[in-house]
C-alpha cells in the first residue's frame, strides 16, 4: 500500500519531467548539429561523412540517448522505421562515434534493458530521478511522514564537483551515497555503449536506519581532457527501518 501511494504522489511526475527535459535537450543538440553541418534538407537528413569528431560525437550521443528512452520520434527528420542499430551509418553518413582523441578521453553510454521489470520486493518506496553535470542546486526528491517522523530524500551538489543522494530523518542525515562515485564505477566497464546486465547497474546500501537500492536506467559518462561529466537517470528503492 505504501509503495502504491508513493508512486501515485511522488514518482510519476518527477520521472516524466526528468526524462522529458533530457529528451528535449538531446533532440535540440542533434538538430542544431545537423543544421550547422548542412545535413537537414526538405524535412530529411542528407548523409555526410566529413563531419568533425566533436559533431559526430554530439549526434551519436544524442541519437543514442533518445533511442534508449524510446524518444526517437522527437527527431521528426528521421526516416520511417529507422532502426538505430542498423540504419545509423546509412542515414547520417558515418558510424556511431567511439574514437578517442586525448589522454583523458572517456565517452560511454549504458542503459538498462527497458523490457525488464523492476523488482520492488523488500522495499516500501520507489522513486525515479536524474542527475546532470550542469546541475548546481540542491533539490528534494521526496518527503514522507511515517509515525510522525518526516523522512526526506535529496540530491546534494558539493561545489559542483560531486553529487550525493542524502536521506534524512528530521534534521539528522541517516545515509549519504555518492552518486558521482557510482557513475565513476560504471565508467570503468570495458564496453563503451549498450545495454548492461541489471547487476552492473544496481547498487545496494544498508545501515541500522534505512535500506537503499539504486538502479541506473541510463548513464552517460564523458570527458575529453576535462573533468568527467555525468548524466544519469535511475530508480531509487528504499525502506525505513
């Protein structure tokens, strides 16, 4: 009952909002990059191979993201029945971008199989949210009152360099999890892009006060002789003891 109530009151609206904003941003990046390279004409795409590595990356990452969240329809200029895994090169004129161009280069994108159900057994609450490297403000994800005690889940940004998931009972922090460290762990996987097994995107935490499971739905990690940028969308399952 608690899970159903929280889903109705908290989870659904933030979930759609977070993915909607991300999809709009990525579709704009793809469209602007195509226009810059003269690849949009009469509502369709003109394949072009002589595109800069940076622009290939922007297009590849954007299309990959939209495919992962089933939002390719936001790119109205794609041909009908476009198959991301088969048609990309024929449509855009180049392969999905994976090349390295620096000593501190990372470009990885992973997603959870969208067909897999989320097992909520053993947890009372389910939330969905996202983090982006450009985020600077702290934000609350949920507030729940249990036996007259308010429990709050928040995203905390530390000097714009680290993001943490923080759980509070009243004014007392009962658990703090570094989302940045989790993204860095995911970045250590050898494959560069694709669907990962659930166990590689699932992280469990527990203490005397709370039990938490974080399941990444999508994770993008990028660096090019610069600080690592993390963008991720994930589920949060938790129970208060």
